[in-house]
C-alpha cells in the first residue's frame, strides 16, 4: 500500500496531504500524525469479529481469559488544539467480511481469524494484543468461536514500548445471548490511551445469534 506524502504549499497556499487518489489540505495550526487503528473498513461495517481458529470450551459457571493478536492498520490523523480527525487509513491487511445472524436483522462484520493462548503471545508487526475474558453464566459447558465488537469504540493503549488493545469481556447469559463489553483498560499491564480516542467510554454490544 502506497505511503503518504506532504507537499509544501507555495504562495500562501496550505500544505497538502497526498496518498494515491487522496489529496487534502492541511489547515494552518494542524499537523499530520499516524497511529495504529484496528483493521477494518467503515464504509462496509463498524463491527470487527474476532474469529478463533479453534472454538474455545468454557466450563459451567466459570470464567477464563485468553489472548490473541488482532490485525491493525495505520490511521492518519489531523491534530490541532487537542482534537483529532482521521483523514485516511493505510491498510496493512486484506479485508474479509461475513454475516452474523440472518439477512433480515443480522450484522456484517470484519472477519479476522486469530489464534489464541492462555498467556500473552509475542508482539507481531501490524497487530495488537487483545485479552478476551469470557464469563460463563450457564450451568453447562459452552463453546465460543467468535465475538463481535464495535471497532469505533475499541481503544488502543501505549503499554511500555508496545501498543496493546482494550480488554474485551464476554458475558455469556445463555445459548442465544452474550453481552460484549469493552472495558476501557489495556489487555495487559498499565497504559496510556491513544490520544485520538474519547476517554472513559465503556461500549456494550449484544450478540443475539450465539457464539
């Protein structure tokens, strides 16, 4: 994927951001900054689906946490006065989409298959670490193969030298309903949220078509 260029303005004209067919003025008092963002395409869907490469079994009335590396792209932002606006996204991964539920009231989501482990895996290029905490409220075993999140509210954090994703909590209520919460804290250790995300939002998504 082609990287961007900054063309200096002349004769009082503003600088311009250029990448392929994307060309935008850079207003005075602002600058271009890049940060990792969860890999998706908002023109298609706002939902990101973590699809486990092998379904995970959780014992009755118990909880467990597993870790996976999720795909990230490069978000390009205009920043100024403490405000951020995304003007472009440089894709790092091919995109695949799938339907969750049925055609009449289901959701299209960004399909990303991920391996997982009980301990945090090593960082990978263009990926961010995500913790998935699954709480089984059923009195029987459940099997989880995927969970969906609203990627508009999925925060990333600086944690030491690495960028990690937000903790994802999946409350399994029954066979047909799970509550997915983004906990607004890093999946691993302590961290400082990326500046382009609003602070303090805990997003909740209901999954009504099973896991």
